[in-house]
C-alpha cells in the first residue's frame, strides 16, 4: 500500500504548527483577500518558458495512494517537472510516498536519463502537520491537491491566493459552506489566469470524449433523460487504531467512512457518474433533486462511521427532463458503472471500464474506435502543456457544479426532502470541526434518519 508506514533514514521531517485553525476562520480570513493577486507575477509567465527543460516545481498535498499516483503522472507529463515538496498530516504517509516515488524515478531513469532529476524532495521540504500544506504551496509552481475532501476548500483557496497552477482531485467539497468557498476560489483562479484541472478524469478519456461529443452534436437527437450508476462493493476496510492515535487522527486515517470528511460515497466516489450525468446534459444544471437513501449493509467499523450504503437520486431540469443516478456499497452484489442516455432519435450506452461507447440510432449501432488512453495521465499532460503554452485550462465551473449535484443529492437522501439548486448554494450546512488540530475533538457522527434529520 502506498500509504503504509515506512521508515526512511533518521532525519526529522519539517513540521508545520498543528495549530487550531478552523475552516470557518480560514475562509473568513482569505475571503476579502482577492486583491493580493496583484503582488504576484503573472503565473503563466513565471513558469511557461519557451525552453521545455525549464524546471516546474511541483508540490503534493496529501500523500496517500491517489496523491502518489498524481505526483507520478505529473512527473511523467513534462521533462522539466520536478517533485519539490510534500505535505501530509502524518509523517509515515510522507515517508511511504517519498520512498515509492523516489524509487519509481530511479527505475524510470534506467531507460530515460532525464528522470533522475524529477524527484528532488529532501526531508527539509517534507511538511507534516495539519498546516504543512502552506509551506509546500509557498515553494512550488504547481500544486496537486489530493488530501481528504474536507480539506479541499482550504487547500484550493490557499493555492489560488498564492497564484499557483492546480490539479484538484474530486470531490471539491463535502458541504455547502465548502462548496461556496470552492466556487469563489475558482473565480479567483480564472481572474488570475491560473490553470485549474479537476480530477473528473472521464472528461479526459479519449473514447468518452468521442461519444459525448457525438451526443452533443445531435447523434441521438436532443437528450431527454440520463441514467448513471456507480454500484460497487465498498471502500477498503478499517485502518485499525494504533497506539497514540487520538479520535481526530483515527477519523482522518479512515476518512471515507465519515460524512464530515468524505461527503459520503455519493459525493466522494459516485460523483464521477454524476459528473458524467452533467456531461450528458451538456452541463446544464438541474433545478431540484429527490433522493431515497439509507444504510442497509454497512458494518460498525470503522468506529462511529456514519455514511450510507445506497442512494437513488432523481434530478429534475427546468424543461421537464430527468436525470437519474443510483449508487450502492453492497459487498457481493453486482458491479455496474454505466451511463444510459436517451435522446429523441436514439440512445447511447457508455461504460468506460468495459470499453463500451455505443450509440444506437436510425437502426444502426455505432461503437467508438477512438484509442483508449490513460485518462489520469492525460489530465496532467494537458495541465502542463497549458502551463508551457501560457493558455490556461479552467475546469473550475464544472467541477464545482458536479460536486454541488452530488452534495444536494446527499442532502436529499439524508433528510428525505427535495433539495433545490438554489438551496444547496444558500444552505448553512457546515460539517467541519471547530478545529482541525490533531488533538482536537471530532464532530458528532450521528447517522442521518430520512424524515427526521433536518434540512439545513
């Protein structure tokens, strides 16, 4: 496992003060600071030089498996990239990540000598503690945001305020307060002409780009309804409590199982399928959602986990169209991750895992022959190409909107109430703790009861 404890040498990692910063105070402090962008040099001009060998310094925030993968993809994307800084709350995760990536670079250098310079991240630039991200961001040109989702709004805001180009893993928030912060941060990124690439990787898959492009061009007529699925067995199991772990550390290490850290699996995982629903609808947003959800098979481990294990959401659009999504975590049940799009003159079926990108219209069946690519690598290839060219990519609007669709469905599922598009953007829902300090108390983890849990 990329995040398993591993030991490297005897030097001590640079440690940021754990502090007692809260998301509320962070957002309030930077909310009025948009004007500070004027003190930074043009971010494109700073790193987008004509010479492809000019170094682009990368900072990784969040050193788990997805973060380690993103860092390797970033190093693969451009010969001038160098992984320059790491940040994670926990030293063992940084050590494991550094070991894996440094060895991967050594291995690649056997066939490509340029790789020997792509990892330059000594312990002095490895920052632990909840606030370690601040030091890493300050040292880099490009920031990869891959910490647990609850941290995403504050990490994104810090990166855009510092004028850095960004890869932002999905989802972008877990609640309404974080969602508004992400929306505002994206606006700042656009104003500063920063590249902002999201982790909605299917948007970067060549066959999916092919089929959705044809749908938007009218291959099945105007789209009338969309149904997407993300039916899976569930997340990995518990990371058992170790000696010295407090409640906050235990929860963060088991973050997928707590709504206040992950947003629940419809927000953290199935949001990919909701993003494709939005894609099929040409990124027009719904006016409301009604969701039925519950907790049928979920075990009591990790301790205090409060996420559901199934959701079925029906989105309504202003013109009467409907979008449907279902996701579940039932061990032993059938897996399905498909999109079914119905138009006035035909229909499409998309399943990237089975390489199905099919359109049936006018009595004919078409299957995309676009060559399957590595969509995770493609995200980074296009990000760094945009930086080099000085032509920023901006995924900010659609990444916020797709996350909003997942959050509003979760809200509806938890409460049993319909949730409007305007409500999710105005809601007072704030799941964050009063402090993110590792030794602080964690928020209540009560399990929602549809019909009784209040819509905030």
